[in-house]
């Protein structure tokens, strides 16, 4: 369904071209000062039109918080976040009514629901993640302020351009020094270049986001079916266009021998820590106090400008060419989505 | 917690060296003939001592089903599966009481719970997956008999030895033609060789299991937070030693352009199908009728025979050397675990 | 938390004097024509100011539905209902900031949350049930249109004035022939009289609502912890001011012998039915095809006009006298709340 | 389904005449010394054959705990309770195969599941509550030892014989001074007399259990759909034969005016308390620190020795006469069921 979490629960609603999108955050503690600027900043990092490598669709994505907060502080009651869809104009989407776009959810929603809102993807659009980001940003802020847990994601790879340094925590400021959100300006330049090339070629690219969570106390996570890594994976695999998730050493570890990747314990400042962190900060589903490190793989945007063959509802072959403008690569805009979903998961085990 | 699923719910209990391990399967439909031989076969594929590339620990893993079945047919009441731990002998495990084994869950369980069953990993041991397999095998059998949905997994890669052919469905019989469960005897031989080498070197290996689910109707899955892929990922990431999950094109797709990996729709036998299957059978979180294809990455077994440095509960440096015998590579035994967890997930959306 | 149901899930938000109240209904089937007039009618039966035996607070309670519906039909996506609080004026509620009103939730919210919205009860106000009614009314309409299940509640008792006829189904029209919602005008007159007397005496009354659900197929309900009666009871006990719930023969049955109240099976129109219905249509937690009959006990409204002794946050004795106008008896306005919550529960087992 | 609770979760399995009944308790804290004698004592209070006013069926109801406990202390892993059915003899139950007993669940299970275990009620039998009592007793012991929360229930009424004194806490010892579990020996004698009369007349009786929970801190409970009273009601309405639940003043309050039943706050020992307790210790769904008081109505046992008319599966009229021996009144044996379910609910909000 449309709810994530067990203790801190985010319920999402809305469609790409409906009047509004929103979310209800339940289970959030009382007495926390809601900092709207932090939330709005994360929404700004996600919103369309923020740079010339993303879709130029214009949305202000101003969030309204109209329950669960009193005199500036949360009350423990459900918090409602609402964002207006300014772009919900009476544009003609009838060309999408009948056609099944390749690698989109048009066909599967049609089978699953019969009656579907086809305007710009409707419920299956990544636009609805704005509601997730709003709710998750509040939790992210809480974790940082109250628990010393900081979450930061960055672009690790765009197509074949890769940041090939070990995972480490970068502040949001460090990540945002460039529009592609890779905390190395040289690599970032190359990423921007390949994205622009894809854009020029009416094509699209995917990539990898790496997320590092620091300040996590040891002991978070519930075996055996609410493991911290499984719950993080579940959340990340809920993001549009995500095709893979890996923790710590990930798929690369399959090429190694145990003696190469076992994380030996040592003491540091009177606390156990591990010399290496192939475990990605989680062992047996429970945090071990090291940085949590995971990566999320995004496929290339399904919407491309070049002509594609597909079928319509009657099973007839048709050709399709995306009009309008769209993201050549969603990865830079997905950075705050990864962070805020991670915050929701961590919050679920912490708060 | 210890329950997987919303409609078909498996609740697991037991420890590695407790008296029993077991599971309660709730929500399973009434009137299905329970085929114990199918379940026992899956347990046999998971059990220790089945070949000379796995741990020689001896367990018969005979399952007792003592509720929810009447006159051979399920009744809709919860089904209880119980397996005796024959190996629960009064062996001395006191050396594990104080030490934190590298890349095991000793330290994290200690922090999380304080009082822990240290015998052979206790609750964190992969032994408890026997209960999952028992319950999941019943669902796997049901899906095949009643829904025409067949699930089969096989070993895709052991360390650097890889089956480099496109994913396709193989029957359990095809997979089980060799002890490593790779449906290509030549590659399988190489895999067996590297496992034995690791064994000889007191070391361990990891690998990748690929799972293909065929006969899936279009329309399974619930956006946005119960996406079929997210729920599958959650289940797979719950398996011990798993560090990654990818669907369809997975991480490899991040290197491609949209025009290369978009799955064009065509008609086949009067039904939409896609020419390629980079989507892995799931679009927008809902099955599209193509084979579901995913891969699961297993790290090398954490327990190795060579000496490792670590610490004990008092923070003192100690050296550790696994006595007894253990799996040089868990991947072949994990094949039925992947299948049966996938069955539980599919069942959750189907039954 | 703030969500009711497992399959059809209603998530509630909002406060008495916040900007809005609302609800998200998740899991509702696609393709159903949303009849706003039915929903608005139920809201009208709940709203303040509808007659001279209820609070004269003025709220139009117009509901906005702004997601999950496309071209007039539901899409299977979450449906968002929103109602403006017109009465959210900057009135001075500071007298409620410090005082714990007797038999209200002021003290318990203070302890539970620390920071609370004290304006008019905030989150603990019965005003928030407007969101429940909106969502539940859609389900009630669906059950009637698609499943032939009709739900109707009526006032059975106000203080000592009691409708002493056997439970039976009355249409909403029959129930609404008078303002107290008792489907017997003579008894209704007496009820109105005692309510007005209480009003004149600055006092308040409680009463009993009886609900009859007809057209229920046999076989709804899930033993053993999702019994239909337990789930109905849970929902009803969630309504403000409710102190009791009973099914069929209820508490009265404790005075009888088994031979007097066992429901003998007979055949009618080729189907099993019971000669009597002390079971209230549910046996072993599952519907048996007879009318479901239950009763809900409401205590007298806690807010009264006469002076009461109580304490403030500092533990000092204070006297309290409700200013403004309030309900002398909430029971007539609670009728649609009972119906729509019952609809949510039935929907949860049906849809 | 068969799981109660969100944080402390009890999953039940088993049938009346299956090999075993049991329960898995998940979420229970680590490090608590399991006192089997407390659990066994509660099972003894529930078990058949304990006195001459209950069914003489013989069951030892010895519980085995075989997971989640290590060296006598809980580990945080799921705790498995198992009880052998000694009475699962190959007795002939074929007369129950075809007939629908009045006010039993035979018909509804038949419709719901098709294939049912008809032996002694199968899954619908109250025998399965033994598993609940085992798991709940552990929580009850924990609440008393660790939180100072004590739960005690007693028989308030059998048919028309009623203990007409205000609700108050009685220790288990006080309650168990007689076999009917009414803490007033004179009234108890009358209750025993009417039960024996019903027994002699081949008839059965019902009654009311009152439960008082003392030592509850203010602040337990989660509005709006996990109210403490609603969750307690849900649990109680899950017990076989229960037809009603009321909190504090309950149904009786509907006869009163607000000024008569509002609970005025005062200070006592530096803490707010209420002069009266019509609220039953819960306001707005949250505990207020006063004793929690509720009552549960049990209908007369459906199984009676006199001849009853009913139908069989083919819809033919048949007459039925219970052979064997059965409970003339289940209320005395239900006392520990009420207590242990209440413990599970309180534990869910506390632990």
C-alpha cells in the first residue's frame, strides 16, 4: 500500500497532475521544533527546473504543514504535508491515454487497476516523491538534532563516469557544490558533460547514488525480518527507476575471499570498531556503530526524446516520441529522496 | 520482528543450538493437499551435510507439521512447522561466549539484547532459515499447482566463476544436476574447484544466485510502498550473508543509455510482451507478465579456518580460529532459501 | 496510531481548531464512481448546527477529494479527503491551556505528549471524526452498490428513554424522520424532551446507538484475532465518549440460560438461517449471513455548562464552567460515525 | 489473522484435537528471568478438570518453552510455547462432521474455509486459548516485576447472581479462595449453586468478569485508532463466547447525567487523581494513572446436554444432544484468559 514504516509511518497520496500531492507522517514525537527551511531545502534539491541538466518543468514545491504542529512545535499528532501542483494545467495528455510507454508503468497500472490517471504517469510518477521528501526531511532533521545521526547521499556514478574513492560522509554543502551532486568537481564536470550529451542525443542515462549515515549508535535493527539493511533496501527499491541495492562491500564482495573482507574488530576510543567496513555498518541486521554505507542503482530515465516502437491498448503497433521536456538523468534529483527515505527508516528504529 | 508478509505471514522462531526451530504460516488457504515430499526435498537442498562442498554438520531436518492440516489438507488455520535440532549436544561453546567473531552478529546482538544465546550464532545463525524453507516450500508448491507460477533459482556466480548466459527458467531437476546448483555442468565443475580450493586454504567464497519466476500474471504488486520488487528485495536482504539485490538489468543498467534498455512492447499470442526484459518482469512495482528475474549477492562465509584478529567483550585483542567444520561457501545451500522466500512474497500478493 | 484497517486503511489527521482536518483512504478499489452527495449527506448528519439539540457551532463541512479519483471514478490510488475548519478563528482558548477538564483528554494528552494543542480539545476532539465519516461514507456507498451490504444505525436509548423493540434494519430515511435519529417518532419526542431538559439544566446526557447491517454474506471475518466482532468493537471503542460495545444478545445474555439463547439453525429459501439472532450475525468471529446487530454505549458529554471543580497544570484547585455552546448529547450526531466506521470494518473484510 | 499486538506480538496456532497447541511471542525484551511456575499457575487456572463446576476433560497443560530463552533468561528472540494435547485420542467425532451445532462456529467455518477440522471445534475451540495464556502470563509476570503493573480479574456475575460492590483490585490469591473465582465467598457459594443447578438441568450459564489493573502509569495508549480501551476491547472480544465489553462506568453511564459521572480531578500525594473513576482509568484513549477497570460479558456455553433442533450440511433438520461432558459455565476458567490478554495489550504499550 501507500504507507512506509511501522512506528514512524509515512502515508503518501497524490498524482503527478492532480490538484495536490501530500503525505501524512504518523508517530513523530511531540515537542520538536519544525524547521521548514530544512524541509524546503530538501524539496528544492528534488524539484524540477533547478538546473539545466534536469527537466525544466516549473514547480515551486512550497510545502504547507497544516496539522500536527502547534505554536511551531510538533504535538505527536499526525503531521500533514501538502504541495500544490502548479503545473496541473488542462494540457492535452490524451496521447498517453491509449499508449503503453516502454519501461513505464502504463501497462501494469492498466492491468492492475483498469481505470488509471494517465496524465504524466499519474500515481506512478516520481513527482509523488515530493511528499516523501517533505515528511522524511523532518525526520532527517530530527535525527541530526536529537540523535546525532547524519545522513548524506551523493552521486557516485553517472553511466560510466565514476567517483572512485572510498565511501565517506560529505555534508550536504559539500555535495551541493555542483549541480550533479558528486562531491568531486572534476568528476562532476565529466558527469555533467555526459548528461548533456545524452540530452542532445534525445537519450537518457542512469547511475548510482551512494549514501553514508554517520553517528549511528550500535544496536539498531530488528532481526530477522526487520533487519536494518532489509528495511533500507525495501525503502530504496520503492523509488522510481531503482533497479538495485547493495550494502557495504555489496556485489563486489562476491569476487573476494572471506579472509579479504572479514571486518576485524579493534578498540578505538574505548569502543569496538572495525578496521574495514565491508559490512556497511550492519551485521546480522543490526547496526554496529560504523558508518552505514549503501548504494542504489538507477536505470536510465525511461522517457526519451527519440522515437520508440511500442503498442497501444488495442495491441496495435505504434511509434512514440516524447514531446515536451524531461529529465535526461534523474540521479542528481534523487539524492534528497535517498536521504529522506533513509531518514524514515532510521527514524523507524530510533524514535 | 520475526514475521514476514502481510496476507501470507510466516513467523519464525528457534536458535541454532536450541531444542527446535520452527515457523508458523498464517493466512494460507484451506483445502490444499499438503505434499510433504516437496517440502522435505527443499529442506534437503538446504540441509548441512548434503555434499562435500558444504558443512558436514549432520541434521536430518525432518519437518513435523502439527497444526492447520486435517486429513491431509490445509484448513485455513495457522500451519506449524517444527524441526528438531539433533545437533543440540552439550558441546562446549564457551569460547564464543566472550569473543566477537569478525563479520558475525556477535557484537551487534550483544549490544542490542545484552543476554544472547552464543551457541553457534544462536538466533543469528542461518540454521533458522530451515523454518523459512519449510513454510515457503508449501507456498511454492501451491503457486505451482494452483496458479501456474514456478520459481527456480540457481547459482550464477561463485567468486569469479560466472555463468555468463542470459537468465532463463530452469527446473529444479536441471539445477540439481550438480552439487553446486549451477545449471551448466562445465561451469559447475569450475565452481566446485574454486570452492574446494578455498576449503583447502581455510578460506571461504561468496557468489550470486539468480532467480527466475515464470508464469506470473501481469498485475501483481501494490504501489507505492509494497512494490513487488521492493518486497522481494526486503525478503532477500533478510537472508544471512546477503549484501545486494538487483532486478532485471540491475546495476549493469547504470552503464547503458535509455534507448538501449527500454523494453519495447509487442504483441505475442494476443498478449502484450516486451522484446527485452531489462525491467525484470516488474514495472512501477507491478508484474508485467514477463519472467521475474532478480539476483542476490552473498558475501563469503564469515567463518573461516585461518586465524583472525578480533576482540573480546572486555575489549582485549584476541586471536580466533574456527574449530570444527563449516561451509566454505553457503551459496549452493542458499538456492532453496531464495526460492521459498520468493514464494512467500509472491504468495502474499496472489493468495 | 492514526490508521484503521489492514486492507482498506483510513489514516486520519487534523485538529479541532487547526486549518484543516482530513483522511487518506488507501486500498479502495479502482473504477467506482465517487458519489459526493452520499458522502456529503453523511457529513451533514454529523455536522454541528444541524438542529436545536446539538451544538450550534457552524461548520459547512464541505469535503474536497483531491487525489485517487480521475474523471469521477476511483483509480485504486489513495483517496484524500480534506475539510476546512471555518471555525478556526483566533478565539481565545488560553483558559484551556492550563486546566484539566474533568473526563476530557487534557490531562492524559499532557502526560503523553507534553506539548499539546489545547484549542477545543485539539487532536482529542470529536471534530476529527469528520474525516472518518468522509472516508467511511465512500466505503459504505460501495458496500451498498457493489455488495448489497447495507448499514444503518439509529438511536436506541437516550438516558432512560429507550426504544424497546427488537433490532431491525431501518433505512437512513426512516432514521432521519426526526432530529434525534430514533426511528419511532413517539419515543423520539421523549428523547428530544429529555435532551432539552438537560440542556436547560446546563447538563448533558448519553445513550445507546444500535447498528444493523443487512445483506452480509456468510463467511466474513478472520479468526482468531481479526474476528469480525472484535474488529467492529475496536472501531466503535475508538469513537470519542464510547464506553461499551455489545454484539447481538450482549450483556443481557449473561442473565439467560444456554437453552434460551442458543440460535437454532433452520433452512430458509435454501439457505441456513437461525430462528433467533442472539449471536448478532457473527459466530466464531465470522458472519453467518444473518443481520449483524451491535450496540454502542455513549457516556454523557463531558463538557457541561454548570460549574465543576478540577485542577490546573500546577495542581491547584480551580473551578471550571464551560462558556460557549456545546452538545447536550452527542448521540444523534454519532449515528453516521457508527455507520461509517462499521463500513470501514466490513470493507476491510470484503473488498 | 492469528497474531495479536504490534510490538509484543503473540501468534497462536493449534486445534482442539490436534497434536499440539502453541504460541510464538515476539518482541519480548531480553534479560528477563522466565518463571515457569507463574505461567503454569495461570494455565492451571484455565485448564479443564480443575473443579467440579467445569468440564472434567483431563489435560495436564504442561507448557514447554523451547526457544527465546537461554540459561533461564529471555534473549529478545521469539519465545515458543507448546502444549501437548493429551486428549487427542482417536475418539469418534464423525457425528460433528455433518451437523451445525447451534451458536457454535461449525457453520461459519464451513462457509469460510470449506475444509474444516470438526473434532471438538477444531481451531474454533476455546482450547486454543491455552497458548494465549502461556504467552500472556509471561508478559503479566514481566509487568508486575518490572513495571509495577498488576492485573487481576474476577467473576463479577453468574447469571443473576452478582457481586454488587465497587470494582477494586484483588490479588490472585484473594480471587482463588473459591472455585468460581468471585472474591466474596458468600456470593461465590450462590454462584456455584446456580452453576450446579444448570449442570443438573443439562443447561449452561454465562456471566461477567471484571478486570482491574493497578499501578498503571499515566500516558499509555495511542490515539486515535490504538486507544488503550479499543485495544483492550479488541483483545477481549477475541475470546470465545464474549458478547460485550465495557470500560469504567460502561453501559450504566448511559442512564446518568454528565454532572453525575464526570471525574473531577484532585491532587493526591502530589499527583493528579480523580475522585471517581467512571472513566475506568482511560481518557481519550490514554491511561490517566487511575486503576483501569473493564468488564467482559460471556454468553452461556453453547454446548448443552439437552436436545436441540438444528440442521446438517445437507440442510436437513436433525436433533442434537451433546454427549460427553462439558462446561456448564466457562466464566471461572476464563479469568486467567482475561488477565493474560490484558497483559499482552498493556505490554504492547509499555515494553
